[in-house]
C-alpha cells in the first residue's frame, strides 16, 4: 500500500496533526498541567495504535520510506526494517506507553517522559511529512517546556 499525496484524507490528517502540535506547544508553555494530560493521551493512543497496527498490518510501516528525507533512511526502511517491523515497533510502542505513564505521574517521571518524548520526536523528524513535520518539532518544543516544569508538576498520588 502506498500513501498518496493527492488523497485529501492525508492532507486533512496532516493539517490536524500540525494544529495539534501547535496546541501542545502552546499549552505546555502556558498550562503545563493540562498539557501533561494531553501528552498522556497522545502517547497512550500512539502506544495502542502502533501495537494494534503492527500486529494487524505491519506492512503499512514500509510506506514511510516514501516520505523519508535521507536516502539511507529509505534504504533502511525498505531493507532491514521491513523484514523486522514487529521487532522495532513493539519496543517503540512500549516506550510510548511509558512516556504516557510518566506524563501522567508527573514530577521526576514527567521529566524522564519529556526526555523520552523529545527523543522520539527527533527520531521521527527525518520521516518529513510522513511524521507530520513540523508538528513533531512543535510537540518536541512542548515536551521541552514540560521537562523544565517537571519539578513543580505532581499528581496527588506521587506527592
């Protein structure tokens, strides 16, 4: 299956993702507690989505080669990755679940989760518009704000 640029669904999803990235960056700067829960929802959903997708249709991840910015990344996705998709995506999804948990817990766990989120966003940026860039950059900036505010943001369960 090849993702088609002319598909209006793709561009709607791309626009919504970028609007969401802007919202996450703004809320992280102005309302960090609300933003924590938005990041919790985002990464919790991403964990679920990636696990269910890789178990049902792992071949769709090969479509990201089409959007990759660097030729070596295209070769990697078309080569080793396409033969080992499950071995890569399941740990990524587990990491996304841990980021969601850390954001939910707050405090030092939020700091670790924010570092994980920033790492994730930087890692997928070379997928270009396949990663909804520049939404990933905006979400990474929001995660940076949450990392800076982590010491003051606790949930009652961890105080």
